[in-house]
C-alpha cells in the first residue's frame, strides 16, 4: 500500500473505501444488496430518481432519537439534585416547519434568532411560550412581535436591549421573561469563528458587568429576570469549557440571589459531532453527567440551591441525521509538485449548499452512493461547480479509484449549517430537503427552480410566466 503524500495526517488509508463509519453516518444508513447506500430503507438511486441532486436527506428517526437522547441524558444527570432541565432545539442549525414540530412533539422547546425563524415556529403552530428568542441585534419590530406573542424568554444580548424589551412589554401590558447573555471569557477549543465567549466578541456582555445589568433589568416592572445565559462556541468535544463557564456564571448567580430570585441557568449548546472517522466524540450522557457534577458541587460550595438548567443543542441533534447526495460530473487528476496526484471529483453542487468547508475549513467524509467497488482506494477532493477555487465540499477522503461521471456521492453529517447557510451563488437554486423513514421519503422543502429566482427580479417579464421552468421537487 502506497500512501498518497497529499493525504492529511489524520486521514487513515481505508481497508475498504465503501465502508460506512458508524459514528459519521445516520443510525439507519447501510448498504442495500445492490451495494447502493440506503438511508432508513430508501436507496440513494431511488432518491436521485425521485428528487434529483443535489439533495438534502434527513433521517427523521435518527434526528428524533438524538433529540430524545439528549433530553433524557440531561434530565437523568440533574435528577439527583432535583433540578428541572429544559432543552431548546437551536433552530439556526436546521429549521423547517416539520422539523420544528418534531422537536416540540418530542418534548423540546425551540430557540429562534430572527423574525424569519419565528415565522417558521408560528407556521408550525408552536406555543410561543415554548420559544426562546436570541440575537445580538434584534430589530425593534422583532422585539415587539416577540413580546406581543408572549415568547417564553428573550435573551438580552446588550444593555440597550433592556429598555427596548421593557418598552415593548409595557406597550403590550405584559411582564416579559428575559435572560442575560454573558460573555464568560472561556476560550473554547474550536474554530475561531465558532468560539462565541472570547473577550473580543460581538455576543453578550462581560461577566464583570452582569450585576449592574441585572439591577437595570430588575428596575423595570415589565421585565422578569430568569437568569444568566452562556454560549461558549460550537463543535466542542469535551465538557471542560462548559464546566468552566458554569463555574464562572454560578459565582455571579450566587451574588445575584441576594437581590432577588434567579430561577435558572442556561448553559447554551455547542456539543460536537463526528464529521470524519478521526473525530472522537464523547457520549452525550457523559457530558451531561460531568456538567451535573460540576454544577452540583459548585452550588454546594456556594451554599445555594441548584437552579433549573437549560441547554440549546442544534448540531448535536440534526447534524448526524443529514446526508447530502450529489452526482459526479467530471473526474480530473492533478499532479502536485511533480510528485503526487490529487484526484478532483466535481459534483453538481458545492459551496451554495455546503459553505462550511470554505468558511471554517471543515472536514467531511464521502462515499459512492449508487454502488460498491473493489477498486483500490484513491485520494480524492470533492469539488463544487462554482466559480471559486475554494469551492470544495470534501477536502480529502478515499474513494474507490474507479469513481466516474454519473456516480452518486453521499456526504454525511450535513444536517446542520448546510441548508441553513445555503445560497443562490451563480444563480443555482437551493436543493430540496426530503425526510426518510421506514422505507418512505417525503419532501420537507421543495427544490428552488430558475423561475423561483427569476420572478424576484423586477426586470423579468410577467409574460414569461407561462414558460415551464419546473424541475424535480
């Protein structure tokens, strides 16, 4: 076996380039007798025939099982202290009307951070009391609507929002529940763009300013202070950062109890998932237990009761449940430094449906989805069709060396921050989203057509509307 020198150090040369690493793929993914990838009983070729590519595929059972597992893990971990736990699904990761319903039906609340996400929640008939509203720059209109609807909690991200929310609550004759987002200063071990609690940061207020801000909140008769909120970042594998943030917030929490009730502590989200076989992810039960132990021991040291605990996972629920399907268009071998060959496999999507590789240098895995092959593994880079050299979907993985035009490729762990970050770059319509369960598939969000894009353009002639611009669902 000759290892390609262009392969990154973490990428192991596979014994079988058809194998599906269990930690990366949805729980219901396997190979059919034909060799085709199958997700929840539906094969990739069948999905391609019905819906085309690129295509986002969500394993409904896998997503809902992960939601329930996280819900139960935190409830069980904090049960001994008598603390109530609430899980908010972070809608920013991936939000459709039906996904919102899944989460609430499975006992979770929903976190939104824009008027648009709030509109999805309302379209899903979710009780506004089960919503949390985030955002570092909520518009006056968004604040007013949230208060009028009776949103369960608004997270105040800056001091200026205290008066804005108080005025809206007074106007609507309500007492609005609020949390205060704190920049704890904890430096989470993650990508710089994903770390959200460092000092030079747009989110939250400094820990040292918390007491004054809470005093200002309590001075407003139209506001009710629920507690402090922390979010240290995303794609974090270990509990140490969360634990340290909890310790810092509980110190302030104890002081705040001297001036009134502080019923809860929100520890945010950011739990990591596996994108490649090299990622080692701690079981959520272990993370929950470790956090419960830290919170319990710190509260005992401070002589205060354990508050109600809230968390806000998104990626950890929906990320592993998603797979994106593509069709191969071209295969090109490129010699690098006259010593090694990198095989570029170009597909019919790219950074318009998965921006994370370009934005965060994220790593992904890939497999041929329409067949298996005993050809020797070849190092590949999966490229998109956009006019950018940085338009890469998968930086490095191994595929059978006979990968060819017309093959279907599947990229796992794309449930979070792929569809939600998608765009119309180069005037590509955004892909459809389908859910699969028990051998059946259904559309959650239809594919955008060229007509969808053109009709927003004021220069498009209305007389052309009778032209058939339809594509697959």
